[in-house]
C-alpha cells in the first residue's frame, strides 16, 4: 500500500510526458483512417501487381526492401479479407486467387495451413505477415535486407521444387 502511494506521488509530480510526442501533436499528424484497400474480387487489377517483384518494388530501384515487401504483404491481406473482419478464410482466399488469376499448383487450403500458426483454419494479418517475412528471409540469400531480381527468381524456383510457397506468387 505504501509503495502504491509513493508511486502515485512520484507520478503526480510529472507534468510532461517523456516517452513520445504530446497527444495534440500526434493527433494532428495522424490520418483519421487508413487508406482502404479494395477487395481483390472487386478490383483484381489493383492486387495482382503486388504479387510480382515489379509490383512490390514501389521505389523502382530494382530491389525489394523488407519495408516494401511488408507493405505489399499487408495490402494483399487486406484485399483478400473481403468482409474486412481481420481474418482470411479459405473461401476468401479462393475467391481472391480466382479473381486475380492466381491459382498455382498449391491449393489455398495448403497455403493457409502453412501459415496458420494457431490452427483455426483461417489467417490473421499477424500470421500472414509472419509467414511473408519468413519467405522474404528465405529469398534474401545474401541477408542484406533486400531482394534483387536474381534472388526473387531463385526463391520462386525453390518454392516450385518444394511446393510449399508462403504466399501466392507471380514472377
């Protein structure tokens, strides 16, 4: 009890936050909402490029950074999550892959199973991103935090041989 009282008194003496910007400053800089991503079934042309090396290379420097890959991965997830409930079901993934013409040999069921860490039969953004990040690390042969087109082609070829890609691919 005495410790709680001392802690309360110590905190009451703090009149300025030291861990980051003041609330008013951060509220002014933050957008009200994130830019919505249309469902892949509604706008397949917007999603399909994100599955390719060129589509992920947003700064057009012939390299895909981990940040570019993460952004593309999140956008693909948002596009597959047609009902915007924060998870991608088998039906949503099948519909998205059908819409963009992405139906490689690996089924959506196997794809979900490979990334579904809690075994509930659907993917959360965290599961999708974790699997996508692991895929990026496998492709990044020289571990420089970027993938060049050679690493991309080598990674795709290795997935084809293993038949266990982490995310849908287009070369």
